[in-house]
């Protein structure tokens, strides 16, 4: 370890700067500084040495060039354990700089302003700061680099207790934080320039994904697992990441996963819709002019599974809907807005989490799935029901009411884990079979889960039927129409089964697997 004798301070964020500099001065540290930082320190009664006096070169180009000088970077990068470096530093008048305290121009806060113009954003791209940070971090054996004002206090404590020295462990940890800081800064610049140029490639050779800690969660999938929620910075649609919790205990990992699944589903619809989710699968979905009735229809699909679920609505939750929701225990209620009286009703349940979130628009976004050692990235499954792409393959043509029900069931099925089967009428689900290894099992489970007659309902399948058995099961239960992608080598057998049961069958040509 070596004593910190000279520190260069040049910061945009001047939080606790003066106090830190005063403590360094008490320890006998000489302070080099620049521009606004030097002025603040001078006004506080300190006597910093201007970098321009040290280098012999004035700041030029409106301050764009002030620390980009061999005497600055030589003083930072020179290795103290190499005689060759020490001699060259002496020959060039380079003095050792043992600590670099730098944080960068506020590029991020600048681009987040609604009225920001390109020229203003560009002027807030720091050049000299990142160069000094990277130099100091590279030479962390000899130089301490400080980018976070939150570290000032503990650094002074260590310097004071160790007679002006910092441990190698401390300097290495500071270097790690420094590189993370500049990496984040560069990533935000990249994202901004891509958005301005309109040339953002969804799947480039190098994918920069920036995540910012939003909150520490109660626990992960299980209580023995820790978890943190990170928000993706720069994503086109904030949705869950921009949610605000209005009431209730802390969120868990599973709460957020289910919230996302529920909200993605209801945001597919423009009419008032409520979905109840358990373990990322809908236990029931309802659509009605009245949000209260939509909730009742969703709940009654499977009242047992609805207990302890996540409830999502795509419209403002009114007092009547809130009163109905409060009759059953729910883990989470998520909606774009709540009436004040509705919040009052739901807040009587101390544990229910009330979440307010902007509606989602997933079109053009990416979906990520992480696997050990890597990640899978795909376009979001943003294809919506397209009546013009449908192909009626049965002898019997579906009537208008059946087509409306098929559209509803098909949209819901898109959000059910594969293999997915949904029985529904035009406005509510009747039975849902999810996540089975065979499609016939999902079809049978959906029948078993139904709490009212399936007679006259429709069936949606997220993928083709490999055999006719699923159609036979639906026909025996009284299903009158089926919507599915088609594309099986046994399509002819499947269509024949539909005809035998006098069922209308529609092919979409689009599969909606959900793993």
C-alpha cells in the first residue's frame, strides 16, 4: 500500500464534495481540480491547484479539452514499481496522482427531459472524465478511482485509520465500480444515438441490455431464494417496470411474474377485461361492458383457483368492482388506474398489493429468456387476431356469434402455457387446460375444470391437433366450433372429426406456443 498524496477532483455531482475535500486536506492530500469543481472548493476556503496550472495548458474549446493531457494521464497511469516509468515521469514533469475523484456530465438526466434537443444531449457527453476514470481503474494497484459520492465517508474512515493509505482490495473494488459506471454511461449514449438515428437493430451482433435496480423483493420463487427486480432501461414499453405500488406488503418474485402475465393478457383487449392468473396461467378471463361483471365472469370460471391469484384489469377499477374483488383473497390487483373510493375499499385488506401501471404495448419489443450461461432473445408474440387470415376448413360455417367467441378464446389461449386449450363463449372463459405434455390431456382438464356447461361453447388451441382425440373430447362435451393453427400431417383426420361432430373449424395459420 502507498499513501494518498495527491488527488484530482473533477465532478459534475458535487454532493458532499466540499466535506470530502476538506477531510482529504486534513490528511495532507494535495488537491488538483478543474473548472466548476475548483471554484466550489475555492469558495469553501480550500486552495485547490488548477489542472491548467499543473499542465501548463489552458482549458480550450469551451472546456471540451482540459484534462486530456500527458501530464494528467501520465500521473495517473505511471506504474510506481517500474523505474523506467518513474524516470520518464520525472523527465516529463509528471507528478503522481494517487486518487481520481470524477463523475460525469449528466447525460442520462439530460436526455430524460422532454424538451431535450440533440445538440444539448451531445454537449453532455463527457470525454475527459471517462478517460481519467478508465486510466485510474486500469492502474488500480497504485491509484484509487472514486465515482460515487456515497463512497466518500467510508474512504475517509479507511484513510484516517490506515495513516493515509487504502488497501488493494478497496482500490480494486473501486475500479470495478468505475468500469461499471463508464459502461453504463456508454450504453445510455449508444441507446440514445440509436433512437435518434432510428436505426436500432433488434438483434445486433453485440446486444447491450441495461438493467437498473428497481427494488429488492421479499424473496424469489421460494422463500429460501433472494431476488431483485431490475427494470430494463430504454425499453419501448415500461409497463410493469413503471408500476407504482399503492398499498400492501412487499412484492415477491412470483407476484411480479404473475403480474406481467396477467397484464399482458388484458392489454390485448380494448373492451373492459379482467384476468385472474395463477402461476402465470389464467384461471379465468371475463369481458363485459361492466368491469365488475367482467371480474365476476373471470372468477366464476374457476372459483377455487381464483383464490390467492393476481387480478388484472385493463380499465379504471371503480368502487363496485373493488367491492366485488374484496370478497375473495387476492395477492395482487393491477390496473391502469383506480377510483379513490376503490382504493379505500381494497386497502381494507392489509396484505393485498394494489399496483397501478401504464397499459402495455408489446409490439416491436423483445422477449428474453435466460438459460444457464446465456440468453434467448425473440420478438414478442405481438401478432393479434386477424380475421382476414382465417381459413374455414369444416363443412359447417361458423355463425357470427361463434366467430366472436373464437376470437376471444384464441386471444386468451395465446397467454396460456402450452399445451393450451381454452373453452369459452363470446365474453368469458368456461374451462382452461394448461401446460400438459399432451394436448388431449389439456382438453380433458379444461372440461373437468369447467364450472358450467360447455354445451354451445367454442374451443381454442395454441397449436395444431396432432390427432383427432382432442376434437372428439370437445365434441362429446358439446363444443360447437374450434379455432387452431392447423398444419398437422393429420389435418384431414382432425377436420373429418369436426365434421362428424357438426363443429365449425377455423385455421389461423399461426401458432402461439408459450413456454
